[in-house]
């Protein structure tokens, strides 16, 4: 029997709790950063309400602080959030039967965190009649926490103007680190991640987060290229094995034919 | 007004990226190479974001004991690979970071 809509919704929210713990300091620090960077209180709140993408909100605030214009900030947001296209591609088969309104709602809340939680709900399961309620539960939990923390951060930022020095930004780093780890299952992925990290550090001083963009693109190219090379090598080996095996069989059969007399 | 425009633009591109596939409900097909390359995007972008934050918090590469970001991340990564459990990774990392930061103050 499939679980009810309500149970799915609650389970979705519950499964998101680890992500929420990582997002609490992350949301608070975003709120505190808003004012020193020159963003208004309403601007900070609107960003959390309508953009709802933690890492790009952080980067936007960082860019604003260095006086970068809106066009570059929007372009950077695009590049940084392009990874969500992959999340949507992975999940589209699970939501294509839903109404356009449902799909828009679920797409709006498709963050790194909810994707990680929802994707593992769908993996290898057939009882997915009401799984979109699980998805929604994850989004509602994550979204309301994000709003609350942004608001709290704005307030705390006013109370403690030096809070930005406390190092709470580590919460974002450790959450992302936790999300990266399950991806590291093969050599091409390791190569991609390590080279992106190295490029990001070497190119850190380039203006307008250009270093981040170049690092990401280089990482993707290196990962993809090494995957192709690995596939070729494996193919080559496999062909070699097949040839060896076939010649072995041929030898064996001919030897058999020679020795065996009916 | 500049701010409104910027936030509207950010909201538009973010929602656009997240919605386009769902809106078309599978009627968009990507080439195999594109899909394979896309598979690298999330971990690559996330690591490009965090590497400078963790390894060079003062703007230069710092692997000394005085860099709590590095040591806390190292412990968190170790726990992450060992337990394969996200909440444990995050909590251990945060606790480790706070302790390191606190002992250094």
C-alpha cells in the first residue's frame, strides 16, 4: 500500500533535517553579510524569498561588496546555478505526470539539498504515487528554514556588526563538502573535483568570480576527457581479451579435433 | 532600483534553469556527451566554491595549524568517507571548527 500524502510530506521534511542543520548558520551568515555588502534589508529578504539559492546568494553578496554591477552578478548566478539543470534532468521522469503548477512549484525549490534528499527517495523505489508530496515536504522545510535564518541573520547583523568575522561561513563549506563526497566514486570524478579546486585557488584573484567560472569549466572538461580516455582504455583491453579468448577457443577446438577420434 | 533589477534577474535565471526541464516534461533530449559532461557540474562547481574558502581563508594557501577551516574540513571529509552519512559529516565538521576556533582565541 502506498503511504498517504501526509506521511510522504512529513517524511520529506524529516529527511531534510540534516540539510537544515547545515543551512542554519549558512542562512544566518547570509543575513549578516547583507548590510556590510551594501544590500538593503529588503533586498536580502527578497533574495532569499525569490532567488532561493544559497551559494549564488553568497556569491552575489560578495560581488556586491566589491562593487560589481548587476549584469555580472546575474551572469555569475546563471553559471553557478547551472548545476540545477542536471538535478532537473535527473528528476524530470518522476514529475512529468504532474500538472504544470506542481512542476513549477517543485522546480522552484530544487536546491542542492532538496535534490540530494528527494533523489534518494526515488532511487530504486516503485512506491512513488505520492512521492511528489515528499518532494514538497522537503522544499517547505528547507524554504521556511531559509527564510527564518535570513531574517534572524539580518537582525543579528544589526546587533553584532562584527559577526561576519566569526567564521560561520564554514557551515556552507562543510555542507557542500558533504554533498561532494558521494560523487567521488571514480578516477575521472576525483580528477575533475581536484583540478576545479586547484584552478579556483590559483585564479582566485581574477575579477568578477571569473576564476570560479574558469575553474568549473576546466574541471568539467578534465573530468569528461579523462572519462573518455578511461572508456577507450577499457574498450581496448576488452577487445584484447576477446581476441585472446577467441584464439584460445579456436586453438582448443582444433587441438580437440586433432586428438579426439570418434 | 538597481537592486530590484538585480534580484529579479537572479530569480529569473535561477528559476529558468530549474524549471525548463520540468516544463518540457522530457521533450528536451540532450546529446550523450552533454549529459556526461553535465554529470560533473555539481561536485565541480561546489568544490570550486569551497576550495579557496577552506584552504586560503586569508587569501593565501594556508595549511598550518592556525587555519581551522582546513583542519575541520579534513576531519569532516574523513568522517564523510568513513560513515557516508551527511548529518554526521556536517555536525562533526562544525563542532571541530568551533572547537579549533575557540582554542585559538
